[in-house]
């Protein structure tokens, strides 16, 4: 008789952020991802501080990739009693070292700003979710594995990573389980990347699985062709620069920033755009780009050839550094960008405008009708980025109202998430096809649209779990 085998969904269920999935085999428990839920400050704080399970009972965490909506709550998990290893690819571990430290720093800094206003208004003080000391303890738990290397997160469970093609080091994960003479293979995509994108290899297709936990962020749409994305980027840039404005780009520091920089450089070199100054105002992006340079084993063939050709004058090497590009380090340099009067491009984190230096650029730039705020990534429900993208005329930044007069533009073609056709195509290549598919990391509408396509194409039972819902897997 096999031991009970189940999965329960404690984050990214019918929403896009905060991935957190609990697996059980008998008395053994391990967690797949432990990300930050990103949304309205009060709601996010409540969700991120609490777990529906006891962290001290977990034997391990298996991480898909380094984005904070998949790893950003690991320090909270550790602080609340988790004492086991955190499994990741080597590139993911290196990115986590810079991203979690940056997350703790930003939390402390943003809370200081909010608390100063709260003190003046007689409101209660807030505590950050975690601090740098919590991150140090967490980073000491990292255990790294190469793609295709077998490891054992808990006794009797064999796991392997496969290249997800989403960001540097991102992994699709398969778990092979055996109990009472029965065998089961579970696949978990984390975030599924896209084929034919710059810098990284295409997503791998691993061996078939009995059940699949699959992302559904863009389950209801198709991304525009690369050529169309480039043309729309050119239009936005020319329109903004023509009226003497700045292009403010909230961008994830890992993956999206590097790809956008390479695309802009190509358009300028081709004469499609004027040679405008570009600033990456994110210490994290600079550190993350350094991690990219240490992991060329993750690059596609074209990027590897370019990278091996040699570094430029700045020492970064294509496609990560160009003479017209400047990485901004100090807060003083960052603030000075808002004093510029010439047209320029400022790329800054965070990608959903929920923290980081993009906030003070928005505070200074949203009121100027010459400027454009350009979104190049998904904006989750409840985030500042989503409110701006949906047309809000006024928003709060650090508790202060800011009137929007700047243009708002969005390009989905830069997404590192597979679209509906790419997801269905990838699942269709699994052999054998999964009997059950659980759709996560997507809002309900995209999930339902993708579920219908998957039922039609692969004939699987497709479920969109509710938060906290648990499923037996043997059947």
C-alpha cells in the first residue's frame, strides 16, 4: 500500500505572485518555491507573514528560479522555523544572493520612509518582513545542482532540473516518487520561458509526467511577433523623445533589463532610434548582470559567441554593456537623473512599481506630459504598476498622492513567460502526456482559457486550484 501523496497550493493559486506549493509523501513534507505575494501593501504584508503550514515540519525547499515572487519569502520561512536545505541551480543561487539581500535592503528603506510619514500623522509604525541578518541565514542553506543532475530533496524522492528558458538558471523540475510498489512522476514548471528569445536557451522538453503543475500567466493571449514588438518600441521611443521627454521603464532587474538593453542597442545601431543616453538605475541590475557574466553555460549559441568575442571598453561585454549605457550606483547619482532636462531612457526596478528606485522616478516624472512610463512586463492585480497600466489618473507613492499626466504604454512582447500557444505546444510535446494538469501562477480568466485549450489538445484533466486546496496525486 503506497503512502499518501498530495500537493496543496498556498500561493500563486488564481493569482500571479507568491508561488508556494506544499508536497507530502507520507510524513515527509517539502515546499516548491516560496515567493513574495506582491500587491497592496497591507494585504501583501498579511499574506507574506503567515503560512498555512508549520515551516518547522518541512524537510527541504526546491526552488525553480530566482525571481522574488518565487524566492522572496524564503527568509520569512527560515525565521519561522524552517531548518532544511534550499535546492537551486548554481545560477539561481548566485542570483538569490544578490536579490534577497537587495529585497531586505529595500524593505528597510521603504519602511523608514513610510514610518516617517506615519509618525507625523500619529499612525502605528511598521516592521519590515525581514532584515539582512535573516537573509544571511537563508543563503547559508543553499544547495546547488546542475541541470539534469539527480538529487534527493527528501528520502525516497528523486528530483532533476531542466532548463526552463525563463531567466538565468531557471528550471523545470521533475520529481520521481516511489512508495508501496507504485511510481509517480510529477512535473513543475515554475515559470515556463519562450523559444527563440535573446540571451538564453529555449525551454527543454523533459520526459513525460503523470501530473503537471503549470504556469498560466499569459494563458489567454498570444504575444506579438518579435518584429512587431521592435516596431512598437521604436514608435514609443520616437514619440517620447520627439516631445523632449524621458522614457521611464519599470523593469525586473533580472532578465528583462538585460534583454531590453540589448534590444535598444540594436535599434540604435540600426539607425532606427537616435543615440539617446540610457541609464540602468538599479544596483541589483548591475549585480545581476555580473551574475550573467559568470554563467555563460546558460546562454544560447548566439549570445555565447558574442560574449566570447570579448568585453567592450566598459568591461561588461555584449550584450550587457555598451558605450551609451550607464549603470547608476549611488543614491546621489539616481536622484541627479531627475534633474536632467534632456531626453533619455531610465530603466529601474521594481518591475511592478512595488518598491525600488523606479518609485522616485515616477514621483518626479508622472506629472510631466512629455514623459512616457513604458511597461515591458506583467503587472499583477493590486500593484501600483497595474493601477497605472489600467489608466489611474492619481496614485499614491510613499503615502503621497501623485497626479499622472505622463503617457502610459505597454509592450507584452518582452515577456519571459510563454503565451498560450507556446504553453500548449510545450505540453503537447511531453511523452507520455500528463493525465492531470494543475494551473497556477495566473489569474482565473487566463487560467480558464488555457484549461479549455489544454483539454482539447492533450485530453488531460485540468484543474485551477483554489488557495489552500489540496489534491491526492496517486489517483
